[in-house]
């Protein structure tokens, strides 16, 4: 088969590519034909590279290799690297090998091209997966269009525009919203702007809720929460609020950076960042982190079926 080298900051697109490859394996023998290794030592790695798949079809070996290319310490000796190179040259026809390096988002890191291992694996199918800039809305829109098509749905231009405005360049979140929209539209397959508006909780609605919490107006916060319940399941609200809080934590802890940098870090619009900084001026980072911890704990309890009354659990988390 082939050897691949995937790297980049957009880990979601990397995951999609790996899922596409694994979907081609024989489903009856997937437990034996799919192998995932995390920065294995030389002995484990060389055994994986020289594995001859059994009679159950092709095999896929995914090697998460961040330590090989980002760590300061030496990973392999020259003799070991020669063995790795030889193993890749003589890769069995029924074995796909993928070296994966997921880079820290927005830290401008790259795999160390000076290393011999980089020179070895980059000879093969090397592909970079960069983050789509939040300013490149046309590129984000095209990703949405293609990804929606893979799910059997289509969005008109107004629906795509609203989705980009609501979510930004967070592809993982966009994927979740597309799944929700597919369920909402069923059995139809065409997604409209109204559907997007209905299913994607707006930042303004979320801010109305969280702003009440931050200023200590718990009674008003509960009213805002109950308003959102008319359109959303509690878990949807929890997820959306946690996403907002994560962005606010980034903004608060990086407020000395330029607005352009904050746009890249959060995927938010410049105006939204400025407004958020202004409104959160007197809110401590500790309060935001505490609220996020409360919500995360509640979400876990709900998903693990420990919550007897879901709405009450969320209400308690919001005012605790």
C-alpha cells in the first residue's frame, strides 16, 4: 500500500482523513486491521512497520508522532533510523502506514525538518493540514458546502453565511451543527437560513445568560436559561455556553495581544472581541473558569445518566 505523513494545526481535518482511510478496512476484522500507536519506542515502531497483515484484508497503522518531531530530546539512533528507512522502503502491499503530527493550534510550530526521520518520511505522501484563517470566509464556506455534501445535505448561500458568522473557523463545531441541521431537516435535505437560525444558539443569547451570571444576577440568569429551553435541549445550551466561556478565557488571558491575534485564537469577529473585552472588564478569570468547571461537571453527570432532573442540574450549575 503506501506510507503517509500528515501534519498541521487543523487536527479535525486530519481526523477526517484518517476516518476515511479506516472506513475502507474490512469491518469484520477492524480490531485486527487497525493499529494506533502513540510515539512508540524503536522496538514497537519497527515491529509495526514490518507487520505483515493476515488474511483479513488491508491493514492501517496510525503512528501519532509528535514527540519524534517536536521534542528536544533525540528519539532514534542513526542505526535505528536506517532500519526505519529500510522498513518503509519495503512496506508490504497490504499495509498503510500514517505518521501523524498534530501541531499546537496558533503556536506557529512546524515539524523539525532538520531531523533525519523528517527527511525519511517526507519522501512519501506528505500533506499539511493548516487551520483555515477566520478571515477567509469563502474558504470556510467551501469547506461547509463540501462537508455538508458528504452528509447528504445542502445549504443555500444565506444558510452558509449565517453558519460562518455563528461558528467561525472551528471545523469540529461546524461538523456538530451540520449533524443537528441534518436531523432538523429530515426527511428533507435542503438546509435554509431559518433552520440555521433556529438550531445555532446565537452569541447574543448566550451572552445575555452568561452576563447575568457574571454580575451576580442569578434570578435573571435563570430566566435567560428558561428562555433558551424553548428552543434548545439543556445539553445544547451547556455545550454552547462552555464554548463561549472557553473563548472568553482565551481573550482574558491574552488581552495584551493584538485584536488580530485574538481573532485567530478564538475564531470570533474583531467587533465581537472588542465588545467581549469591554463587557468582561470587571469579571475575574477565576469566576469564568469556576463556571466552566461547574458546567463541565454537570454535563458529565447528565451524559453518564447520574442526573435525575436535567434542567435542575443545569440551573444549580449556573448559580453555584
